């Protein structure tokens, strides 16, 4: 299954959680946007996790990967930085993985 499909399912699941529990989440990402003047504007930080959540007093970073997906060096560095700052970081490959971290019930 493609990472984009897994990510969409996870975001839908988190929206369902938000109906009954206090949670704040957003899809994060990095890249570049070309301006009308032809310059590139960088967005986000290199290696940033796909989804960030604030839940139960914790900052949780979710890196979405497909069945064979692996972290890049910049993602490994981001994991170290997030954990060093007191956050939690998880590699998730399914909604079931997220349910273990952020339960619906």
C-alpha cells in the first residue's frame, strides 16, 4: 500500500479520535515551492515527520512508511532531535500502529 494512502487513513482516524478526545494534529512536511518570480521557497525542516500530534500532554511525531519504507538520514536526525526535546517519535505503517499509540476508546 502506498504511503499516501496509509497517511490519509491515519489522518481520518485522528479526526475520528478528535470527536471524543482532546487532540491537536496536523500533517507536516517539507519541500519547496516555486514563486511567481521563479525562486524557490523552502517549507518545513528537512526530515520532519509526516504527522504531528499533541495528545494527553505529549508531543507525538508520526513518520508514515509503507511496508518496505526506511528512514532517511535526515529523518533519523529529526527522530533524535524530537526525542532529545522530550517528544515521542514513532514509525507507523498502518492505522493499527497508530491505535496502539493513540487509542480511540
